[in-house]
């Protein structure tokens, strides 16, 4: 193994491949055994009275200078200078320097502290002051070992750079990578900002079931589980839509649910099977109201989390300030080099176009079974989607692919639906909600046929939801927003795994 100091820590510059972590772990366990035999078991400590954090002390030094504080955290560096030592202590706010010496602590306590390891968690009481070099520090008068770290942290000069290890052992990632810690602080700020904005607009937050007898409300494959008590299959929810609409029927008028959805689909930089989404519904509103709400909500999030509506993402400036551009799906395909679907009159013509334009691989069923709407959607994915960098609302989606949406007045082939795109990624989906129970039942029957034709993402019919519409749902606007994708933009994260604390992964073995 490489050379170590008195406490067994790696010297600066030690090559990563030369560190014997198993030997380090053995030494640490020996230290723990000795502590327990001496009646100083660190795991027996119940509580430490932490009075402040490193960030508070540094930001308001003038208020803390020459005052007594108690801080706690993890040892991240130990510099022994003989009769004194400096420790870098890391807490939730960052790091602060500790100054320790035998004069203040006593010889025995000082010798014991010098046996502590990088990664150990300690509690320190002392006085705040600046060193001769001007660094804000805590001059320790007492130090207590609160937790013994039995496994070494990654060597600091190489850090934790293996992406897979960072995802699997997120706790190490949070310790070693301040940027990662800050990402999840900002994630919390995004969620707070969403609630703050909607609560201020008189929305009520509700909770809808995660387990359901029907997986509907979105075009997705569900996870299936089983209830032993009920002796039946249940589905993890793929969307909250149909339950929230029931709340609208019940007279709640403005509701939202923010929580986990589950879709049994692929994993990539934009998708994780378990993800966080908000759905909201507003009675007496339409998709135009939802567009206004969407652009204002997300610009509010940007200001709260980053301090500006202009966000730098992957070397591109994204301006989230309202108003956002509005572009029909037909016009988007044409603008970005695709065919003009306003000239396509029949499903047959669209099928011929699909073959000529190389769209067949993007279709979810056989070309012969596809409608003009299916093929228009495939053309949008091929020609336009990835080119939509600045925030834009793509509006007026085909009725064929929008089974829960009202038709556009004067054009029954299109619906009052939009999706919001940023940097080629969908971040929101919204409708003027269909509230005619007769048409909704017909749409569900058509979706059942789609499933028979092989589209396992088609909507499942929900008879109770039809019953709720028969009671009467007012004209309603509804919208779903992917929280994880919003966090990606606010933190400049390349992959959705970077903003989910514990992303879905296969076991390491």
C-alpha cells in the first residue's frame, strides 16, 4: 500500500491504483475495536448539540467572531504540523477549517484525535476566529468522535469519477462531489417553487392512488404487481390524470398532485422507469390558459432556483421568460424540412408518405393500420423535435393520438392539445380536457382496438371514469410537467440519472 500519515490517511498525490482499501478497512476496524475496549465506543453516542453550520459562520463571520459554537460533520482533510493540526470539516453547507492543539484539548485528547481517519464524523466545540493567513476557523476546545468510518473515502486527488459508482453509491457522490450535492439542493428548491406558485394560484394539492386496478391516463406500459388480500393484479400508476379529473367532477376546481409515476419502458438519458411528475387541472379553463400557466410557472422556477429566467444548459442559453413561441404540429414539420401535411387528405396518402419519408420505423404498429395522425406524429419526431431548442409550444395534435382531449372547433381531426419542448425535449403535455362521456367512451373503445393491433401503450378503458363524466365535468384545462426534466435544465445536468438520487439500475453483480 502507499505511504500513510499517523492516522492511516493517504498522502497527497498517492496514485489511486496503489491504495489498498482492504488494508485501510482492516486498520479502521482495529481502531474501532481498541476504542470499544477502552469504553469509548463512538456508535454509542446518542446526540450532539450542533448550534450552527459552516455556511452560516462564513457568511456572517462578523456575528460569530470570538463566539463559542458547536459544529459537526465529516473529516475531509487532516494536516499534522507537530504540536497542532488543522482539520477540514464538511457539513451540509461545505467545509470549514478546525484548529486543534494539545494546549486547548489536553495531551491525551490531542493524541486520540490524531488517530482519527478521513471520513470519521466528529462534533467540535470551539471559538470562531481567523488564522494569521485570514482563513475563518474554529479553534477547538473539545472534540468528540461521533461515528467511526470503517471504509475509506475515495482518494481526494482522483475523486469519485466513475459514473456508475456515483449512481450506485450516491452517498459517496454526495460526500465527494459538491456539485452533485448542490444539484439535489436545487431539486428541492424546484419542488418548493412549484408548490409556492400553484398554492398562490389557489390550487389544492391532493394525493391520488399509486396502486390501481387500471393503468390509464397516458400512453405507456405499466408495472404490474399483485395484491394477496384482494387476489388480483394491480398496476403502479403511469399517470394521475383520471383521478384528478374525478376531483374536478367533485367540485374542487383547481387541483394538483406531484409525485412518482412508473412506466415499464426503456432507460436512457431522458427516461427512468420511476420519475416525478406534476399533473394539475383547472375547471373553466382551456389549453390556452394552460400555456400561460406553464410558461409563467417555469419562468418562476428559473428565477427562484437560478436567479434568472435565462439558464445556461449544455453551452446554450435558454430563455424561459414568457411568452413562448406557439407552433402547430403541422407547421413545425413543414418548417423543419418535412412534408406539408395540410396537403395530405386521407390515411392512404399519409401511409404512402410514411414509406417515402422513411417514417415506418417510428410507427408503433404496422403502416397499414396507421392513420394520418399517427404518421404526422412520426414525422414530427423525425423532422422537428430535436431542433426545438428555445421553449416552444407545439399545439393542435391529431385526434387519433389524443384520446382524452377535446376536438379543435371547426376541425375534428385535430385537438386542443399542446406539448412544450425545450432543447429537443418534451417537458409538458396539456389539453382542453374531453368532458363528453359519449365521445370518451368511443375513444376508449378505439384505444382497445389499438391494443389488439399491438400497441401495448394504448390507453386502458376506465368505466368508472366514464361514470364520473356522466355526473358532469365542467370545461377543464389540464397539464402534466416532468419535474426531473425541469431540474435537469436548472442544474445543467446531461442525464436524468444526475437529478434522481437513486436511479433505477441493475444489481452490480
